[in-house]
């Protein structure tokens, strides 16, 4: 989760990169795994644990 105090920085970073802030948030707090089962694979988005 992105801290509420960092929301403005997240918005600014997304603006500078030219991407959607929601996608940047997901990119910062999750990882994407892909299984290769035959011709079609499955994409799994997993939220990283916070320590």
C-alpha cells in the first residue's frame, strides 16, 4: 500500500512518466508471475508483503 502522505509524490511521478497513477501504484506494490501451460499461460498479479 502506498502511504497517504506519499500520494502527491505518486501522482507527480505518474505524471512525469506519462502513465496512469493506478498502474504505477500496482507496479510498486505487486509482482507479476506468468505460468506457461501449453499455448496459453496464466498471468498472476501478487501483492508484495509489507514488512
